C-alpha cells in the first residue's frame, strides 16, 4: 500500500517569550489513518506540538503541512471536557455545527449519530452535572465527531479518569478509530496507554523539547484485553520506558529496569 502523509512537521522551533525552548528542530511525518502517541515528561513540548498542528499557536520557524493539497477537517479533544453546564448533552455536542450556522433541524441526525457512536444514546437530555467523568469525556468526543474530521488531536483526554474507565474508553476509542480511520495524534503521560492504542509511539525529551525516538508497535488490530496483558505489550512498554528514561536522565536503555 502507498504511504500518504497526513501531517508533516519540518524543522519546527517554538520559543516562548520567557525564553523557554518548547520545541527544537522537531521533525515528524504521520501517515494518513495512523494512530500515533506522543509521550514524554511535562515540559517536553507534547501539547505545544498538538496546538501548533491545530493552528492554535505560531511557531518561530519551520513548517507544518496537513493533508497535501487538501485542507483536512481537524478536531481537538482537550484534557478537560469543557462542557457548557447550562446546556444538555445534545446542545453541547451540537455546538460546532451551531457555530458553523447549521440549523438544529439539519444537524439533528449528525448529532444523534455521534451520540450513538460514543454510547450516549438515551442521555441526550441530561446535563453535565448529571454525568460521570467518563461520560463527560464521551460528550467531548462526540462534539469532535460531529465535524466529521479526518484528523483527531487528543491532549491527555483520559488523564483524569480512573483506570477502569480509562481502559474502557481506550478500547472504545480504538473501535471508533477503526470505523472512521481518522489520523490520530494522542498526547499521554501513560506509556501503557500509548502502547495499547498506537501504531507508533513518539518519545520526546525536555529542555529543549524534541523527538528522541520513534517506536513502531508491531501488533495487529483490533487489540483486545489479551494484548493489553501480553508479553509483547509489556516488552514494548519496557522499551518505551527505557528510551524515555535515557532521554531524561542520560542513562543507557540497557541499564534501565521498569519498576
């Protein structure tokens, strides 16, 4: 199969006004339909890279190209669900279409499809205060889905959830990705989550923020609980952990033991 880049990051540098070098000479190519995760300690530029891809900030130098000659539809899912407390689930999900001038009548089917996809059918009239943390994040994902994106940018969306809820949403997200075939860039601090979800795990290091390793996860999809607890998954987690430790501390991977 031919390889079509969806996102190409070329020699991107980002320096904040206080002198912090958020990104230095970042180079990364992400193929159409790939699911990749960015992992690294706080301050390594993961979220900065995501925001630059989304056009939510300006780089000092370098280029970011999306989708060749066609401008793709982007969706961004943040760490916080950021729902409107005075609006019910339907109105929260419909917000991007409302802002685009689409009438409630024309958007009804699209909103309902998004809610069905994330398992929220039956909760259309509920308000955020009536939802669990996991359900709020499902609403946030549904809100991204209604724009019918080709690129999904996700900044630690499950970081605040308990492990059981996080595991369930990881599996549901993979099922959605296999249906929709978005290009996904997923930021996380959780190595196990990154390995379970991704085709590639991009390891980043701080001071300055940069890519130090690109680990291909050679495991077939769909991925099940069996893969999550397998020797292969654990081996990949050890590899990513060792590379991350080396990037932060300078200790060679062969000297690192996973706790």
